C-alpha cells in the first residue's frame, strides 16, 4: 500500500492522535500526551496501526477505506466509540 505521511497524519488527527516526524522516525501520541505515552516507529504503517489502537479505533476503520483514500487523496474519518 502506498501511504502518504499527510494522509496518515490526518486520519490519526481525526482519531485524536497527533503525529510528527523527525528524520525517518514517526512519533505518535495523544493530544497533550506526556512523553511516557509517546510511541516511536520508522514505519508509517506501524504508526497508523498503533495510533488507531491507541485511539480505541482499531478495527473500526476498514483498511480498504484507508487504501481508497490513499489512492485518491480523499481523507476518511476514523470513528471513535
């Protein structure tokens, strides 16, 4: 799957997770989260998966919906609750 950083960042933001990047390392955390809840990974796919799990949204957004948005550039919303 060809994912774009900005697309993943937008999906996670809608789920309540903030994502940043320094070099090749992606950092995800809750909004206003402390360092002890931050997660670091070089993998964009891992950042997406872990971020949705952190938000409690794992399994609520079908991977096919994300794949379609990554190909078209149209964002999808991650549903919580």
